[in-house]
C-alpha cells in the first residue's frame, strides 16, 4: 500500500504523541505519511492528528490483553499497510513487541534510539542508539528496507499541537490470537507526584539505613521544594518507594540532584545524569558516585544533612525555583 | 521436565570507561563474567527443577576461554553447560546470535522450558528471548517474577511497567526473567565439589550446528556501525576532611555560585 509510511505504536498515550511528533518531522522532510496504531474505542485516537498522525489504524482491544495478541495484531497491520519504517515506544511492552515484530517481519531492529534519519534518496535509515546500559552510543547505518526502532519516554519532545485530523482507516483484522491465558492483573502503586518535572530531587541510596531516617531526607527536600527519588534496591528490596530512578526506572532532569548514600551504580546513574547539577554525600570516598558528581561531600549523611539545612536557613537562602 | 537456561558472559558495564579526549569506549580489560540477570535465571530454573524434577542445561554463546566461568552456575544446580564458541567474538548482530542459539536449542532436543534473562547485563537490548520465541514458534512469558508449575501449566507473574499481570501457559514455552526477581542462592562447599564433576561441553557454530559466521552475516541489514562513549561533563569537586558545618557551607557556596540558591545576606 505505502512504502512511504512511518508506522508508530505505543500503548502509552504520552509516549505515542512524542513518537508521532518525531515521525511527523521526518515524514515532512520526505513527503511521507505517518500512521498510528491504536486500540479500537480509544477516545484519544481522534486527537492523534494533532500530534502529527495522518492515519489511524484501530486494532481490536483484545490486542492489548497479551504480548502475543499484540504482536499478531501489529504484524497483520504491518502486512497490510506495508510501512517503510516502524517506530515503537521503549516500554517493557514495546521492547518485547518490537523485537518479536522485527524477527517476524525480517526487519532490521535497533532499540533505545535517541536520533534517526532517513535518507530521502535511498530511503536508508541511520539511527543513534544507547549502548551498554547507556555508557555509550552506537550509530547504525541500515541498508534499504524495513527498519523497526524503539525510543524511550522523554527522548523526543512533546509535539506542539497542530490543527489536523487523522483519518481512521479500518483494516480487515481478525481477532488476534495468543496462547497466554491472562488470569488477572493488578496495578502497581504509583508515586503521587511527577518526579520527572521536579526542579530538585533528593536521591536516596542504601546508605540511608532506616525507614525512619527518611524524615531527615524529607526535611531537606521540603526545605528546597524538592521530591524524593531512590535507587532500585531501596524500592525493590526495601519497598520504601513504589518507583526508582535508573535505567529500568524513572529518569529525572532537575536543576539539582542531591544523592544521599547512593553508591553510584551505572544503571542508577542513567536515571539522574540529565540533572543540571549533581551533588553527592557519601561516607565512602571511593564510591563511584563521586566520579559522576559536580560536588562530592565525603561525610556521614546523618551529620551532613542537618548541617546543610541549618546553613541554608542561617544564611537566609532559597532555591531559584521558588518565587 | 527438561529445562534449558540461556546465560551470557557479560561485560561489567560499571567498568566500561570512556576516554574523555577521544570519546572512545575502553572495552579492553573490562571484566567479563556470567551476568547477574543470568544467575537470576539459573536460580529461577533450579527452583522449577527442584519442584518438578528433571534436568537443567545452561546454554552459553561465548568465548572458549569461558569454560571455567560456570562453577557457580553448576554449584547452584545446573546439571551441565553447553558452551558454544562465539564465531563473532561477542560482536555478532542479535539476528545472527539468535540463529546460533536457536540451532543449539534445537540440537539439545525437545524441552519443556527455555529460560533467559529479560535482557543481558551489558547489551541490555531485551531482544534475545522475544526473537527466539518467535523463531521457535513458542509462546513467551516475559518479565517473570513468580513462577510455578500447576497441572502441567506454567503460571507466572509478569512484571510490567504499570502492573503485575498473572498468566498461565501450556508447555513448552519460553520464559524471560525480570531483574532481581530470583536472587541467586548461596552455594556450599559440597555444592562446589559436586559441580566439579559436572560437564561443560564445548561446541562450535560449525560442529555440531553446521553454521558459519560468513553465512550468518549475509542476513545483516547493517551497512555500517560505530560506537562512541558518552563523556560525562561534571565538575568533580570533592569536599572532605572538615566538620559537617564547614562542608555544608562549602556545598552551599557552590550552589550559590551556580545560582541554584539565592538571597541571603
């Protein structure tokens, strides 16, 4: 049907809009079309034109029930629509679907894409992708042919809304089948506040010994109008917070990230490295976090944090992000 | 019950350094070992083997020199290891790597469960389990946290971004294990002694799988690829050796200088 189409999918609404915005830019440069895959009955489908979609392909809601059903639905859409390029969200659902889809369609595949370009003459794609748990970046130049890429939330900016309505195209799709039987599902507890938008984040590591000690950390956060984040073990082993910062968790970009008792595993640093400034308090001078921080304080956090609050108060200082 | 578990000899990514002048990744001398996620995979597999009886074979595509790297895996309860010497020296494209693993798994004969980490410690691209399931035509239970066998079916909790989903599936199936879901057990001296008697079988892609790197590379869709390191630009100032109050003042000074804190006399 259209060898000049970018097909976009994410089950996460905000991420889908980010991907559509990026796809729109590339499509405009090439004179291509952008198509989004949505679940039938999704009320957001009609508004995807405003993010850049020309077309919307609804798939049966059953496709959202299990990975194999999703894969079968996406593969059938791709078979009928014949896109030249598929861009998907790098969520857990998306990473699984994209790798399976690339294998099934015999497409080139690259995950964790942060930039891509399509050559207008050859239609060959080039992608820059995060490598080695984000220590490095790879550039892949593909030969012409179908390419599947995934990109994480926040890689591409939220697109400015354009006045445009996407055409809904109902492809003849069967109910997607899958062999997994879903017995139940329970939502994870989410943090109430949006860490991603915080100007100040206090990052809690395993050096904070007891749950009661969070009061001390919270007092610093509230003094400077910040929010608490943590490393993965503090969330997964101790269960103090529902979410963590890191490669597999949230990524923050505050003006200041204050790491308290964080050792600085590379997988964790990925979550905080877009901070404008990183300050770290740790009593172990050899902690890797000090190599990644603007300011390292070698001290007992239980002595340092009260002193830090006291000096800010005594000097009458406030953060620039409060009026 | 016959269980196969894929494991990888992974680079310790924390030890990958970047040359700040050239932005080149320094991969030489970075320690390599069976990955953490892979030990979680072995733990999950051993628990299922203990519950249901049967055998557990660990399958690894890696350097022949890794032959002695499996002591822990065998001590934990794997019965043997099949090490396939990697014809790409760790630099193979995932599409080709998966074809070798597929051939190895098929060669090892009919199995009930094929298990793998959801991603490798170093590559972290989440693609081997989905691609293999697709190539083998088997259902994939991804991101598994809890696993149990009930009435001939596998029941699992899948750890997704926003939810935990409980599923069940008929065997045979492919399972990918979520991170830190199955902390590896401590092994005893007795386990280690028993492990010494367990075989590590060395295969190559050619023998017995009949594959060649040249043939596999023909499927490549890459015209070229290159890598650089991400250079971190941080000030790296360290304050130490003074009282908490003095250190606090120094950090506060720095934050005032950066215009993060303002006001005051």
